[in-house]
């Protein structure tokens, strides 16, 4: 089975505008598809591939290239780990957000509604809370918030109440037990879409994905050299909105700030006005690319920080 089919492979790597002697970071190594293509374009340059999943570390061994260095870490610690390699500035950063095909396809990881397995959903199975712990310990208000905000679930309040009412009398250890416990909330004929939204909400909470993305974007901006490129592929509106706002306004919420002369204070400039989306051909070959949006930004020349 293919570990992971990279989404918009050619488009995203082309967007990095790679210099053969440049320094690049793939912050979501996964199966290494993007990294392999980036590394093939380097001569004296260097590529750092980040992933917090040990399964990805095994895949990285296949790259075995002097221009490549794998880093077993969460991308929210980007600056800290690059500093260990004496890297303080880079020419390009690529982030392919979301879950790899491999993580979806391994039942034990608990990411997919297609299989039965433990309610885990941790991208790094060695640390942090599981989806089971979220369901068993969060208050009704907390569950309502994550289902509503992260999953955009229409009946989030009812769902949260149902989980709380059922968790004391029913086990919530496996995916099938969870599906059974919330079956009264699941709309008939739309089960797959509904469960996908619920699972997305749990996964985002378990992995603190939105906060991690904010931290990544801020650190990426500091690390990029003037003219350096940031390329981000997102898979749902919450992620895309954060990326779009940060590129367009230099902040996650609110309006762009201006200096005394009326110039906008933002470190990045969008390279394309609208996001790039997969071609018809890619959509046919890889259904998981259907919600993908690719945004490209360049570090402004005058935005040089210490």
C-alpha cells in the first residue's frame, strides 16, 4: 500500500521557486513525496524534513540523501530544532496540513471512520491525550465547543449532551462503540459526512492543530529570508482561513495594522490572489485532494527582522 500520495506535488514544489543552493523545510514529511522532489532539485542546498510520527521517520530512511536531514519533531517547534542544526534563515517552507493517507489507513491509529480501532487520533502516538480521553473527561460545554467550532457540526450541542449522557453507562474505547453511542445524533443517509466532521473535530483538539498552525506560521515568517517562499496546503476552512488571514493581514484575526504613513504592516505578500486547487485529473486519481487549497506567500524585502 502506498504510504501517502502527495497532493498538488508539482504545483507546491514549483511554488517554492527552488534555488539549487538554498535551504528548505518540509514541515510535514509524511511519506516524503514532496521532500523527494525538493531534494532532487538541490545541489549544494539542504532540506530539513519535520514529522512527529515515527512511521514517517522510517519512510525518511528511504531518502538517504546528503542534502536531506530528517527531524523527528512537531512543526510548532520549528525554530528550536532548526537552531540545533545552526539554521536561522531559510529560502522556503512547505506545509501539507492534515492527516497522511498512511495514518488514515492504519486502523490502530483511530483516524478513520472506515475501520474499528482504538479512539486514539494522536499524530504522535507517544505523547498527549487521546480522543477517548477527550470524550470521557471533557465537560459538555467543552465538547459542544470543539464539535461546533472544529467540526462545524450542526447539532453540536445535542451531540455533546449525548456523549456525556452515554459515557457513564457505555464504554467509549473503540470507534464502533463511539459510533453506537452517538447513533441517535447521526443523520440518516449522511452518516459518512457527519462522522467525518465529528472525527475532524476530535483530531484537531487531540493534536492542538489550530494553535500549532498559528505557531508554525509565526515562526516560518521569522525564519524566511527576504524573498523566501511559504507554501501551505490546507484541507478545511478553519485552516485555510488562518493561513489566508495571516498572509493577507499579518495576523490571525482583525484588520491589518498600518504604520504612521499608512503602509500595511505585514511581513508576507500573497503570490496568487486566489488559492490554487487540484486539477480535474488529480481529483480523479486522488479523492483526498478534493478539499485541498494551496496558498503561496513571499517574505517582503523590507521585513527583515533580527
